[in-house]
C-alpha cells in the first residue's frame, strides 16, 4: 500500500497539500486552543492569574511536536 502525501516540504516547514493535511491541523489546533483558554480560565478562577502563561506551553508544545511528526511521516 502506498503512503498518502498530505504535506509538502517548503524550506524548513511543511505545508498541507491534501484535505487530510488540513484536517490533521484542525484536529490538533482546535483542542489546543480550547485547552489553553480553559486552563487560563481555571487559573483565573482559582486566583492564580499570575501564571496565565502556563497552559500555553503545556498544550502547545506537545501539539506542535505531534504535528511535526505527522507532517514528516506524511510528506
């Protein structure tokens, strides 16, 4: 079975060239943004608004590395 090409390499990054590439990006982006927003909201409710930056790396970094691995696999 042949591998499907969902991403094309452009300079040092990957660009989606198939609808499945866009779907993978959306599948990681929406939960990541929702997780960051809910994390900041929860920190505000508990009175820890001085660490509002914390949910961003907790959700964004794993999503970024996962997307890069998927893009490399499907390019």
